[in-house]
């Protein structure tokens, strides 16, 4: 199977378009599925899987599904994968669920499906996991914790498949040109700014090459604010999910830090709109992004390496995202057992997915394999995204209105509120007041 966008460089796509812009050839359109009856090699059980993955990671995931089908072609079970555009995914799942024809399982992001859990569209998996023999002890504690919803009896609603974080990608040509030592990337805020200033290029007051890749709105300044704010001691929600905006002064200081990149240090420009394209064409030197960019930039032969996110505040943290597989409610609950057996196989055999596909593995046994570091892209390219999971703690807030809290978003409430700050239309104090009011209402709703 070949993704139509596999060979496109990442600058041709935005972050989520990078994952969804092309369907994997050979997959079916989204149509209702039917229970096939008694399973046999000639009349196999068909497990329907919906995926919004596309581009290079969609290509690798298609190989995972194909490997399952090859391994089970004589065992009476097959997976039929249907690729759904991500922006349509939840709507289509809800519509299919309402008619009793939901897919058996699909992709989710930890912490983002609280509403689906509340409305019983996705189901808790604790009993199915126990009966399948999937070894929870082999998963990192943080990946299992992120798969639970405290508001819903702390049940597990996802089988973790990959762990992702934001780490800096650094253009090595720019490092050499500036006379810097690529083996000693910035580890603190002061050194980060020194590097950024050394690599920034200007024509008069106009930044033509950003030492730190930023945009004037959307995802990049929002997620930067979220990471730096938490490093400075801000919390979007208290640990008990009752109080919004713990230590708001730290959140305000982080807004000023982002503004200073543009207006004081002049190492970033608001003129960049497509950050992937800008970094890929040499218009940026340091770009914090995720492992979904690696295959595209490597194919493009961009000279870069990765490093751990620097410690800008008092504690070293960065953004965390976890992908996994969730199960949808079925008119015939008997389907869940076969689905869990299939998902267990995919998890047990996810070496390819977490080396060539994307992210780090949540499975200890896979991370411990002697060939884990040598598989996939070179370690100086992908290593920070594996080692960096130890500092990746800024994840989702697991409440029904959790998307309002998401820092990796260009169109949610948070991003739209902060855009006023970046453009100078809203004061920092006013923005924090709006955020605190909305988030508190979201937490109160549960």
C-alpha cells in the first residue's frame, strides 16, 4: 500500500494534515459493516478498524495491519481498515454509533475522548485486557495512567500504542555557520537565546531567518506558551481537577517570554505561516516539533539533529501526546473479545510502529530490545523523542471539555484567546482572566 503523500516533504503539510492529508491506497470507504457469522479461514471474522492516520505514518500503520492479516490468514480473522479524514472522524464515529454500526476499534489520543467515555461511545477495557492476557505490567506507568479517566471510575479506555513529545530539531548547517558546537545543544533558557541570536538573520528590523521557529498565531506560539508556562510553575488545572490556572503569574510570565521572542530578542517573526515549510526550506534554525516530522525531513535530506527541550523555567518539562486504540460500543458485545485479541497482537508486535512509524514505545520489552536504537532513523535524529518522554508531562486534561485546555492546537479556545496577546489586541492580564474563567467553568462541568 502506498500513501499518496509519503514522498512529500513535511513543509507541504501542516501538523495534522501531515497525518491525514492522504488516504492509504487500497483501504475501503467508510461504509456500515456487518457481523460475518461463524468464523473460518474461508469465512473469516472481519474486524473493522477506522484510522485517521495518513502520510508516512499512515503508510507504516498500513503495514502493521497487513502484517496482522498475513499472520492470521489461516486463523479465521482479518482486519478491514478504513481511512477517515481526521476532521470528520469523531462526527462519523458518533453517527455510526447512533445507528449501531460503529467500527470495532479506532485511533484516539489519550485524554481527548472524555465525552465519548461519558456518552458510552467508547467502552472501558479493564476486563477485556485482563481476559486477553495483555500484560499491563509491560507498559510504562504513565501510559496506563494517561489511558484512564478519573471521572469514570478510573477505568482504562485505550490501549497505548505510541508516546510522543515536542523536542527541538536543529539545523546543522546553521549551527556550523554560526560557529556553535552541535554536540552541545542548549540545555537552558539563556543558552537557547544565545544560540537563537547567533543563528537569526535579519534585513534591517525584518527577521528573514528565525533562530527559534515561531508563527504569529496558531499552534506554535500556543504550545510554546503551554510548555514554558508549566516550566515556570503554572498548572492549567490542579491535580484534583477542581481549580483552574494554578499560579497564574507564571502563566503571564510565559506569555511575556513568547512576546519577547518577537519584539525584544527579535529571533522569531510573526510573518511565518507554515512552520513546517519554513523549517524545511532553511527559514528557521531551532524548531520544536514532534516525531511525525522525521521521515519527511530525512527524505528531504535536511541536515538536522534533535535534542531535549531546554529548561527555560524552574522545572524541565515538555508537551506529551499519546496515541492508542479505543473500542466502540457494539450491538453485539461478543465482537469485543476478537477485537481485543487483534489489538493485543498489534501491541505485542508494535516494534515497527515505534521505530519506523512514530514516537516511542510504551512497552518496556520493546524499549529493552538491543536493536531498538538501531532501527528506523539514526539515533541522533529520533533519540530525543524516546529519551525525552521522561520529561514529557504536559498532556491533556481528562474532562469533557478537555479540548479547551489543549496546548497543541491552533483553533481551540486557548489558541484563539492567546492570538489576541501575540497580535497586541489583548493584554496579558485580560487573556489570563478569560482563560481562568473559561477553564474553571470547564472543570466545574466535569
